[in-house]
C-alpha cells in the first residue's frame, strides 16, 4: 500500500493528466485510466491463482467507487485527513490544498447537482440519510452493469483493438480511446506476468513454481491472443470486470461453461483443480468487499448450451458451499423442466447455511419483465438481477438505481411530520389516499428527472470506456454507453417502507374513516409523541389486520398500494425520456437506516426503529404460518417493477428431515406466482445466542435483504430487525 506522500504524488499525477487532456472527454478518460492503473493495481499473493487486486485513492475515476460517488471524484474529507500526517512536507500540504481547490466544481456528482431544478433542491434530500429524515434521496453511481465478456473471450484484447481500428472513421476519438483502454488492459497483463516471473526466480516450492509458470503463460496468452483454457478465460474476464468498475460478474455459466467442460473432458484439469481455481477466483471477489453487488448468475431457460452451463453451475455452487462466505452472490434462475440435479444441489447448499444461491423463477419473471420493461419475450428472457435484486437486460440495458424513496416518511409527513394534518382536511379515505399518491408522484417525478440528469452529465463527462466496449451496440454505433450506445437506457428507484405504509393505510382506513374510533387529531398526537400516553391507541393499531397473513383486508391494501405506486413510477419514464423507470422493492438494510430517522407510524410501529424488509411482512406480524405468508407474497404482482426481495428463514429441520415438505412448499410458491426467494437456514435460537456470545458465532451467515452478512458484524439495529422475523 501507499505512504501518504505516495498518495499525494499519484493524485497530483492523475490531476495533471486530467488537466492536460481536458479538451477531449474520450482522450481524457483513456489517459486518466492509464494513469490510475499504473499505480492502483496491487501485487499478487503467495496463494493466488489469478491476478487482479486494486486499491482506490481519494481522487480518481470510477463508475462506482467506495466513496459513494460516480465518475471523476474527489473525496475532500479523506484529503483533509491526510493533512494530519506530521511527516508531510510543506510542499505536500500545499499540494493537498491545490487538489481540493482544483477539483471543486469538476467532479461528476457536483456537475449533476448543478443541474437540479429549484423543485429538486427543495424536495429532494441531499444530506446524510443515516442522520436526517427525508422522503426522496438522489444517489450518485453507475452501478448495475451486467456485461457479457463473450465478445472479449472470442476476439481477445487484440481483436477488440482491431475492431476499433476498422470502425475508426465513424467516431475517431471514441475508437482511439477504446484502443487505448484495451492497451491499458494488455499492459496490466504483461506487468503482472513480469511480476510473476520475478517471483519464480525466488520460489523454492515445486508446486508453486508450476502454478506461477502457468499463470505467467496465461497472462502472455491473453495479452496477445484469445484464451484457450478455462483458467485463461476466467482470468481475462475477471480482469476486465475489475478495471471496468463493476462489481457484478454476469452469467458465468454461459461464458465460462464451455471452457470449463472442455478442460475437464480433455483432462486439462481435474474437477478438484477446477474447484481450486474457482476458490481462488471467489477469494478475489470476496476481497473486493462490495456486499451489495458481487452477483454471479447461473441458470436460465435461454442458455445456449445447457449441459456445459449446468456442469459449471454445479461447480460454482460447490465452491460457495466450501467457501461459505457472504460473496459472491450466487443467483440461480430456475424454471420448469430444469436439470433436477442442479436444483437439488442448490437446496443442498442453501441447507448448509450459505444463503446461496438465491432462487429466481423464470416461469414468472420472464413474462413479468416483458410487461414491466415493455419488451418482447425473447429479449425479456435475458433478464439478470444485479446488486440487491434489480433487473436489467443482460448486455443490452443499463438501469442504475440513482434514487431512493421512503414511502413511510412520505405518509408521516401528511399525518404529523409536515405542514398540516391531511386527515383533518380529507373527508374520506379515498381523498386522503389520492392526496398521498399525488405527493409521492411529485417526488417520484423529480427523482426520475434526476436519473436522466445523471445519465446526461455522465455522458457529457466521459465515455465510460470499459462499459462501452462490451455492451451490445456501443462499438457498432460508435457511441459511448450513456450517449446513445446502450440499447435500453433505463432507471430504477429503490422503494422502502412499502409494507409499513400499506399496513398504516389499512389502520387509517379502518379506525379513522370507517369505524371513527380514532380522530385525526388523536392519531396525529399519538404518532407525534411516539405513543407515549397513547398506549391504547398503539394497541389498537397493532391489532389492525397486517399484511402477511393471507388476510384480504390487509393484503388488498398492500396490493393496491403496490400497484398504484409501481404505476406512478413506471409512468414517470416518459417525462424523463427513459426507456423504462421502475421501482425495485429491495433492501440493502436501508429499511433499518431509513427507519431510524422515521417517526412512529400508523401501523403501530414505534418511531426511530426498523421498517419491514422489502415486501415481506413486518417482523413477527405474520402469525398465520408459512403458507399464509407465501400466499400474501404472491398477491403482489411482479409485472410492474424491476425486481423485489422475498426473504425467508427456515430452521435446519426444514432442510433435513422435512426437506420433501420444503421442496413442495417452494414448488407451490413458484407455481402460484412466486418470483424469487432468498433463504437463510439456521437453528432456532441461533441469533439470540449469537448476540449473547458473538465469539462463538463468527461464521453465522444471514440474508439481511438483498445481501448477506455475518450476523455478528451487523449493527445492533440490523440485528434487532432480523430477530423480529419468524423462523419457519
């Protein structure tokens, strides 16, 4: 790693490169990538079978970085922290001041915010959502790239360079930058090769010498030619993903399955050596430590070679079973008629407590995606999840989630946390509900506009070369990914508090408008005081019907709100000039983060506590059993959004003695319309014991929402939310 002096030196070099090439966004990004990769790539370790680690500095360029911004970024707090190093010279301290001043107004996220309308500045929150209450939140990132490296593997680095040269006349600056980016990748391969050769000279271990020799040969091969082996194909694709800035690894059984099977069948590798290679690859993914992404997609009825892909899928699941970590996020697309051995292996791995693979139901999701995204079925069947559960079309669409909305905070603002009490002004529930949807629509349209602004600013700022190289159509059109290159430019909006909002609306309709047991003023006062002195009111609200029990009263409200809000978001695409703009009903623990800034709600939830996870029932409120809970889940149509999260927690008994019953339960759930499930398997009482004796439960992995985590590493509030959920 770098000393602080080295960090300053590198950031000054990057900044100088940016400044010298500021006249041309294509050349500027190409040169900046070349500059930062000259020092960001980290050396290999003694156990590695693949190369490819990188670090980040407070100044640089990434589509998605650890500082929470997009494109060209400058993290001022990190720079100011460097000034505390008393070993720095006066010149180095002045360099820090220069860097801060130089990048002011030049970072991509600042340029995005400069485009905001007065309404956006008024109604969208821009502070720390872990501290401040708010309804709509812009996010700054270009996440969600699910690229297919098949073109790269078929053509190789030199083949892509040759293609750019042939097409150059269409947009010379763009294609020259593409060539430069691929040459940077080539240089990294050769630099790592030399590092390995240097290690060989010092190595005394016979087995390690053989590994190093193969690694060096692999890197020379992929630098100049197309990969011939599984080891080479995996190395090239992983390096490309790493340099691109994406944390998702596409349909790995599709693009690596044929290499893997060929090497097995020809005796080039054994099954055990293949698992060793995958384990080494998994470790690199784990070390990247982005728990909200890290997707590897397996399965799907549209795969070209089912036999090869399934053989790889089995190996991938076995690797995750042995590794048992929170990454990579294995995802299995299931469908009627799939290879039963693959499905059985998935249940076996899940049953051992890995939380992977997540199961997605193609029979439901393909027609749902076709409807939600307004696409033909043959395109919709190429859907893939990324991140915490959002869908995009593989290699054809980009749908970064650049906004989040807290529906429950929006409802509370109408009841007591805003300028007026809408219950007093609305004579009936329908007028109150219409007013609520109108308020949400206004904020949603501002967030949709922000999505468009983010794409436009990113397009004007940089071509995002590594995305543009592999996404379908970009090279053929001669256009960067966000500037007319990608086929479908889409957006997604993360929705939180869905269940609590629906249950609150049920209670409001019942007690305020229908039975008139709670006056508007009393409801507002009870919530405002977090039920202190209003314990009877809270008891009444808690007793109201709750979603998750196959209760028509509660579920019909959940369905109505789900469809109404999904349609409002979906219809906002036209105003933002996007191919689609869709809600994602996920949870990356923001149900807890947002909940801690959201006051008491009309479902009886106390203020400043977690909200329900995604579209699951509020923890502990699903009291009628697993079948009733699943029946409630399938009532929420998946055909209006871009992905949702269904978390389920089963006892180990359900995956051992009662496994046939569990298989039947899941089969019925999928047949009845279940789109997806994420399953945690543990012993009853494990979570309570883990809180009491965390040192004994270091490897207890749980599915939080759209991501997995070691339970003992979660915040106390996240742990409490998980404890509230039922184990079946």
